[in-house]
């Protein structure tokens, strides 16, 4: 017997919701949620995924490049944080990350020069990067950074969700736990334990193998 030869398994929001309801024995295997049930669960699914995006998942990291000509640049796509940044001068050189408290105490924020450090400003609808010294318009430089983007919204039941396939069971079981009270249901101990175990495993999967401590400032 041969294997399938494919590695593209995925599920739509509707399929995930039906599976979660089946795990709670609210619908039988092969049945589908009503329109109202599916719409309500889709909202809960979206909220759950948004709460998970506070973790820095490897699969949400994207490389962004922009020409530095001003102190502050709003980053796209909408991101949660900047993991690391480099400047091309013309060779890539890493930029040191300063936290907001370090940056705000710089007395010469508009001093022009070749940037050597950056800080991240997080606002409600955007995340921006501030550079110091301020880049010169006369001598612009490319800044390359790795950002952690937000998880895409779930806006339709027929959409596949914005997670890799190894997260799918984790999403199904944790959604089951979240929507259970709406039906007066209690997830079985097996579902509760499996949901918690998978979420821990998925988070651990994206943690670095080791950490290094920098100098105290």
C-alpha cells in the first residue's frame, strides 16, 4: 500500500466548527451545525485565534524591507512585534533593540546619522519602528526586519483558517472547550486534557531552542 503523497491537509471554518460540536456530542457524526450555530461559533473561533496571536509563532514571521528616510515608519502588514532588524550600509548590520523607556530618554531623537538601534511603538491599529540616530534623507538606507504579523480574520465559513496543519486538532478541541457553555455542555475530561496538552505543545514548538542573555543596561 502506498501513501497519499500529499501534505496539504486543511479544514474550513465550517468543518472545524462541526468537528468541535461533534466532540461535545451536540451534533452527531456526519451532521452539520445550523446556520445560527455556525455563525455564533465562527465569532468564537475568530476571537480564540486573535487571543493566540500574542504568542510569537514562527509561522507568522515575515520579512519586511523599507527605505529608511524618517525617524518613524509604520510597518506593514499589520504586525504584533519586530523580532529583529538589520540595516544595509551597504552590508547588512544588525540594529540593537531598545525598549520604549530607553528610547524616550534619548535627548537627541532627531540627530541625523546612520541608525544603530530601533524601538517599537505599538498602537491600537498599527505598529511602527523608530530609528536612532535618525536616518538622513540624503543618504537613505534599506532596513530589513522580521515581524510577527497578526492572524488573518475568519470572515466566512468556507475559508480555511490561518494556521498550519499541525495546529488544526488544537484549534478544534480548544474551540470545543470555549463554545461548550453556550450549549450547556461540559467537555469530557479527555477533550479538556487533550486541548490543554496540544496548546502547550504548539506553543513550545515555536519557542527557541535556547536563550541568550544580553548585557544589563
